[in-house]
């Protein structure tokens, strides 16, 4: 999985490309933790090019969401495709994340 980052003002947008599955979940979580620490929790995960997420990927996202919640923030996801949205809904964890239509909407939510 390739992960790109870009700054949108004071917010860092992280964009994983491909499937967030077992083989990539640990490295993605590490990358996301590093980004969270550098951006003081002002992070958006742009899922527009993330095609699928498995249980390990969900666990990685939940771990980061819980860490942010403990710090008084939340993990913001945007541009979820139907497959990823369905996985979050079916597993009952959709409520652990803030969801936005696109990255600019998610970034504006920090203001």
C-alpha cells in the first residue's frame, strides 16, 4: 500500500492507496501515528483510493481513533466508497469516526 500525505493549512491529509489489509495494517498505523504526533491530532484520512479494509485494517483505524479520542480529538475519514462504508456499518464501528464527503469538508471541520 502506498500512502501519501499533504498539508491543507494546519491539517495533514493522509491518503492510502489500495486495500488496507493485514499485510499493510501495521505500517499504515505506524505512519498514521507519526502523522498524528506531528500534526497535533489534526489528521484526515482520505479514503478515496482505499478500495477495501479487512479486520486488521479496521483494528489499525480503531486503535488510532481510540488514541485520538483519549487526547480529546477524533479520527476523521472522508471519501469512503460503498464497500468501506458497508464494512464500517456492518461491523458496528462507523460511529468511532467522523465521516465527511471529501477532504476539504473534513479539513473545515477543524475550525
